């Protein structure tokens, strides 16, 4: 398993704006997963994108994957105060042991 | 039931105490995980159980002792902890370990304080 690196580390926007965060990784992957963590709570799985997919949508979430650049982005459209959280990506390699290694995450603050 | 539950929510213990954290899921998942998360840091994997057998131990000190009594339950026994062990302890489960497209479902965590 490998670690993703999220960018930016922190992001502050107004409610209604879009938020984009990025994830880079180093070696080839089988899939890449995004998780959200509200302050002091458990992580919530948001979306999984497979290595042969380029884009995936789930409600207000849009994830893209560029395997040639070894990067992924998470776009949250029409953000809400409830989207305030930390967001982590987890790249999963072919030899998946079940181990997820999280980067430092992007802390998103959505101001009402 | 698509939930992972953890008890207790909060735990304060002394360095000489013995306590246990409990995690439960009823989703039929056969892999369960313990993570440790310090403040403003990402979760770090401690243990993975696959089909009730320990498959990964991330060089965790022996004062942490995991146990998987059955496919739905995961315990973490704590003994002689240090103040630096204070953290949020997260449990997670997934359909199986070592399988592609293996999203993990997390519990709300136990906030542990060691005095």
C-alpha cells in the first residue's frame, strides 16, 4: 500500500462555492478512495474510483483520476457548512492487503 | 445494519489500569481494523484481522493486545499504557482484506486519555 499526499493542506471557502482538493501518489494503483472525517469522528467513505476510470460522480462530489500524472482530484460543488471536515485520499495498489495509508489530508472550512 | 459501533465513546485510564475497547459490526464483513489517530494527524493502521485471524500488526507495542472473538466483534485490550498513547482509536470493517475495491466502514471512535 502507499500513501497519498493531499493538497492543499487547508482550504477555506464561502457556502455555495466549489471546493477542489488534490491527491498525488507514487506508484501504480488498482483504485483510489476518498474519505471524509468530521472533527473528532470516524471516517466516512465517499467514493472509490478504479484505475480504468477517469471520472466518477456521487451527488455533489466529482472525482477525477489521471493515472499518467498519478493524481486525483475531489470537487465538491455548491458547498455547505456541513461539508466542513478533513478529506483524505487512499491509493490502493494491486497487492492490496487491506491496509490504507492516509496522507495528512485537506482540512476544508465552509463559512456560512 | 450498515454501522460500526464502538464502546466506550470516551475512556480515561491510569498507567496501571487494564481496560478494553470494543468494536462491533453486523454487515457480514470478514476484515476488521484498528487505527490510532493523534490530534491533527491522519489515522494510522495498528492491526488488521482477516477471517478472525491477525493478518497485519504494524509493530504495535505489546501493551496493545487485539482480539477477534468472532467475525462481528473486535476488541483492543489495553495494559500499562503511557500518556503518549492518548488518542482517538478507530475501528473499521470491510468485506475482506486483500481484495480490490475494498472500502472500509469506520466506527465513531473511542477517545482515550491516559493519565
